[in-house]
C-alpha cells in the first residue's frame, strides 16, 4: 500500500466483486470511484473464459472520497451492482478482523501464527483459542490469550459445538483458523461461518488417508510432499482451496524428515492463507477461490 509522507497508511476501501462478464464493467466501477473523488490504489481482475464470470478486487483511498462509509455499499449497489446483478463485499482497511484459533495437541501452526501476530506481520486480533485438549494452554497464557478447553466425544459433540458457537459470538469472532484441530466440524457449525473457517492438512489425500500418512507415503517412496489450506465445507477436506505448496523428498529422508518438512510446509501454507484473508484478497465462487495478487 502506498504511504504518504507521514508514514501512516492511507485509509482505504476494498471491493471484492463477481458477476457475469459484460462490456463496460471496469469502466463503470472505476468511474464510480473517480466521480466521487476516490484515488484507486490497487486493481486486479480476472475473467473465467469458460463460465464467462468476471472477478475483481479494487482498493481506493478514502481521504477525499465524497460518500460516507455507511452509504458506500448502498450507493454502489444502486448505481453499479444492480445494473450487472453483481455480488460484492465491501471492506475498510481500518477494520481489524477478530480471529479464533482451534487447536488440539500439535503446536507448530499455532506457534507460527502467534509469532507472526506478535511481530506485527498481521493486523488482526486473536482473543480466543479453543481446544479439545489442555496441552497448549500454557502457550496461550504466555501470549495473553483466553484458552477454552472443550473435550469432544461422540456423545457430547453437539453440545460442545453449541458452547463453541456461544464463545465465538461472545468474543465477536469474524473467522476461525483450524491450526491442526483434529476434529471434524458438523455441518450445522460450519453453516454459521461459511467461507470463514480455514483449515490446513497434508496433501497426501486421497492416496494416503487416515492415521500415519507420512509413514504410508515414506513406505511408498513418494518424491514430493505438500500441504493444502482450504475453506471448510461440510464435505470433508473438499472445500475451496486457498493455497498449496510442495517440497521434494528422496530415499535419503527418514519418516522424521518427512514429518519435519511437512510441518514446515503446513506453517507456511496456512500463514499465507490467513494473510490472503486478512488482506481481503480471497473471493470464493463455485467451490473455488480467486486469490488476487
């Protein structure tokens, strides 16, 4: 983001847009901003040629913008959105999202997220960590974050998920990151946070499902291992993919090497997914994501 001389970031608005592709879209959107004395800072667009769908992320400086924050959405809908039957979301750069972490016993992704937050890499608040184990509570305390331990069994799952939802509402949580949370969320729970729950897992699926995937992959002599971050949907591990990465391995690598390299990738791929979300660079359409640069 461009910064003025006083080194303070410009306050900006961001629109994420998709609709059927038509002539004049870009001209009308940019004209709406220019006509109201807004200065465009970033613009990225994409057209799906097969489905003829238009996607855009546009960000503009609000310093001299003629429309008040609380009416930008209504005026854009009336002047532009309704004309093109457009789906859009409006965000402001000074709105700080509130994120909850769900964890179990694995600490690597949680540590990475908390370190990035503490170092100021992300403009986000993390007021709450929910877990089905007590193992990581001392870590949460060191970072000054409330830690709620809610064990999950087949018998109490529905009741505990209701308690989780109550906590998320109490802490005013916008989105959730499953930092190696080893539980399957119910469809009812997911319905409260559509495209706002980010998960991370290894990329051995579907070839090596279940427990011990690194051991199974090692036994088969795989040459690459990877990690995938995605939004959570009711269909297990089948939600819109946000980011993926791989690293090469060989016969020289032990199972421990596979696990170490895999966890390094999990941290990186999950952190990129969170960053895209925080920067409002993610648009979900038809079980896919458009990740704007």
